[in-house]
C-alpha cells in the first residue's frame, strides 16, 4: 500500500469514526455534514470527496460499523465442539457490541433507515444480509451439534438461530437503555438455559439458579 493510499484510508476511518459519534448523538435527521467534518477535523468538501451524500456516508457507516464489530468477534479463537463454538460466537459478538454501547443508538438509526421509504431498499437489503449471516452461522453450529449428539435430534436449527439472533438484539437494546442491566451475565445465563434445553437429558449439566 502506498503512502497516499494509507493516508486516504486513515482519513476515511477518521470520517467514519466522526460520523459514528455525530449520528449517535444527534440522530440521522438532525446531523449535518458540517458537524461530521468538524468532528473529523476536515473540511466539508473533504467529506464529499469520499461520499456523495449524507445518505451514502450513513450507509458506509453501517457497513463499517458491522464489519468492525464482526471483525472483533471473528478475531476470537473458535475452537472446540459445536456447543463450545456457539458459546464463543455468542459471547464474542455481544462483548464486541457492548464495547460500543455508547454508540449503539446509531443501530436504531440503521433500523429506522431500513423502514424509511426513501432509504429502505439499500438498508433493508444490507441488514437482511447481516442477519442472514448470523443466523446461518448459528444454524450450522446447531446442525453440527445435532449430528454429533451434543444436541437432540429434534432441535430445530433454523428456529434456534432466529431466536438467538433476536435475543442478542433485544439484550443489546436493554443494555443501551438501562446501563444497570448486566448484559454479559444475563446473556451467559440465557445461553446456559437455551443449551440445556437442546442437550440430551443424560448429558445435561446443572444451570444457574439465579
């Protein structure tokens, strides 16, 4: 990578990081390009060199945000059997999101964009792709667990994957709204209960009492 490309990449990262802060604090509708330029310590025109419009910048932010969170989760070593890897994926993903809890409000803006007629097509498609990747990963692990006898044969991998991914969203939202909500402990106990229900009776281990 040339020095020019490296500097361009750094500037783009600075713009996206500034956009994350501004959109999180003000929301999409109230945010202005000049606010983001000031936060990134660049000129307003520089923003438009990288992104044609506020919507394009917001969409790029969505892709960067998800890739960064997903990258942090993927960087965790994923070894062990299907149950162990399911636990690692769940805890690593939630931990990565939790580290960004102060900016999680921007995710609500992404959801809103997916429902807004003006931005619906591109955001809904991107979010569907993200959720599909998460659900597929979980379903594959559950299917592997069924095949190896770790989980019961009648466990529905598709339903478990949809429920688990939905639970992650719901718990993150509660943690963002209520900072006293103990996300990591609650999520661990939730997963213990879910896995216990999928485990053959003769292999079940005691789960938390509280």
